[in-house]
């Protein structure tokens, strides 16, 4: 009978340890969540690096190519050279 109690106690402890490893505060579920978070962060970092590269290319264009800066000024800011007239055409709502 004593042996039976020790076997049951061993099984209960084993189940408790397995439960804690899988579902505990720092168990497998937590590790899988950390892994998924890590993968998302890696993707975000790669996207940000690409955006930084694009911004650096635009900065270089502004610094090296005066015609690019002029083009952006004309298109986005409505700037004009002295003596030029800028006409802005507005779209009417509802007409396609």
C-alpha cells in the first residue's frame, strides 16, 4: 500500500510539473508568444529599414539634384519661378 501511495504521488508531481512547463508563467505558451512577438518585431524593423533607405535616397536627390527639388516644389507646394503664373484646377465633387 505504501508503494501505491508513492507511485500516485510521483504521478501527481509529474503531472504538476508538466502542467507548469506548458501552462506556467514562463511555460511553452509564453515562449511561443515571445517568439511570435519577436518575429513581428523583425518584420517591423525590416520595414523601417526600407523606409529609412527610401528617405535617405530622397535626401540625396534633394542635395544633389536641383531639378528634383524644383519639381517637388512645383508639384507639392505650388511654387513658381518669377514671372510664371500657377493655375490650380479644382475637381467638382460628384462629377467623375
